[in-house]
């Protein structure tokens, strides 16, 4: 039984009452999170990827991108600067770049956790479960494994033959290991329709996730989806608002993809059910090369400015940048 019927969800997705939907989502968010917005500082430490996802600029066949890999001291320095500037969660993110060994990732996690009272999130793709188990022992708290769609056939198509069930099983295994888990979708993928979006919303809700991200599709010129139409920004807000109502305690970020459509994209998201902002703290020399979609990380700023901008934006909305780690309010796996 969902807090909204399927008919109500479809009616909202069709845009019949956006004001009511966004206001309801904001109220639900306020009851659970008050005025606080959680900050997750993302260090995008490598844009090398062995996968071929049709929607992503980091895909292995894209020869136009400047590839980079940060060394461990540089990653740790970026994380430390983020912590000194108020971040209480560090997200270590990369493409599926298996050149970093199990021990190197473990060393990164340990180094950050031993020096600071922060949560560490891993967003590094389809690594082995034995590796994830080791990183959990090293102190990693959370994992992000995006599904992008709940339609296995569409998943296979957009992720160039990958298995939806394998990805889903990985997510469930990480939950059992003790991680807080997050996933998400892209709203408006080519060949998707409103029934797919309904299915995505219900599927993500049934997964009882600690974090859900839903951002609009942005076509990248150097991918097979270069000529596809962009997702609908308003529809993306409807999706996050509906996810908020159906998942009151789940952390839901205002994704950076929103800003690709509108400079105030994330600000609007914070008033429509989102409670998390994830500023990139990747060193400025490489930020623009983490080009998953056009517009991502397009402004070259340093770590402290990136966090200061995020905090100023939050305050400008009469909200408060949280000083907590922002652990899941629904998980038994959470950290303080
Ligand atoms: S979505 Fe992730 S796995 Fe797919 S190509 Fe991009 S970085 Fe690689």
C-alpha cells in the first residue's frame, strides 16, 4: 500500500496540480528534516571507465574526453579541505576504474575516517563484493549504485548489455553487508514513457533505500544518445516530489543535473522535497573533465569555494547547512 494511489501518481505526473504536489513534498520533507540540508562533498577521483553506458560522457569509447586519475595524496587532500570547510560526508566517486586496487581504496577510506569524524560514501561501480566487504571493514559507511531505470530491458539497452539483476543483487548484498545504500534513476531516458516513470517510482519505493537520486536526462554530444531529446525538467521535479511523499525519511538530493537546465535548478529542488546537496570538491584542474553530461562541473572553482557556494545557496533559501553526517533516518545501518 503506497501513500498515494497509482492513479494519483499518474495524475501528478501529468502535471494536473504541480503547486499542490510541490507544497506537499516540501511539507513532508520539513516534518522529517526540519530546515536542515545535508552536504555531501564529492571527490571525483577518476574519470576513467571500462563501461559503455549510452547516456554517459565517461563511457570507454569516448576518445574526446581528457582522462585523469588522481593519486591518493591528492584525493586525501581534497577530502581534508572539504572537511575543514564543513563537509561531514565525503563521497568518493569514479567511473568503473579498476586500476585502483582493493588496498588503495581501503587506504583512502581509512585515512579519511581515521583523521575525521565523517561518513564516507563509495560511488565506484561494479567492484567485487569481497572488495566492498573489505572497504566496509576499513570504515566505509555508504554505497551508491545507480540503476537509472527499473525496466530490465531498457537497462540492458542503455548500459550496453549489462544485467539489471546483477546490479540489483549487488545493491541488496551491500545492504546486507551493513552499508547504507542509495540508488536512483534518470528521468526522461530515450524510449521511456510515463508508465516507465510510474514503475520507477514504485520500484525505488519498494527497495526502501536510504538515498534516492532522480535527475533529468541530459544528452551528451559524444555518446550514442547525442541526438536524443533532453528530459523534462518539470517532470524531474515531479518525480522527486513524489518520491519524497512515498519515502518521507529517505535522503533525496537536488541533483547537479538540475542546474544544467536552470541556474536555480537545485535551489528549486530544495523547495520541492529534496534535502541534500552534493557539491563537487574535485580539484579545479580536473573538475570539467568529469563530464558525465554537458554542463556538469562547468565552473572551475576550488574546494572551499564550492562548499561556500553551496552553503550560501542553502542559507539564501532560509534553510540551514547541516552540521551532522546526515545519516539515513530509515536505516538500521546508519552512522551518527
Ligand atoms: S554511467 Fe558510470 S559505469 Fe556507465 S559509462 Fe558512465 S561512469 Fe561508466
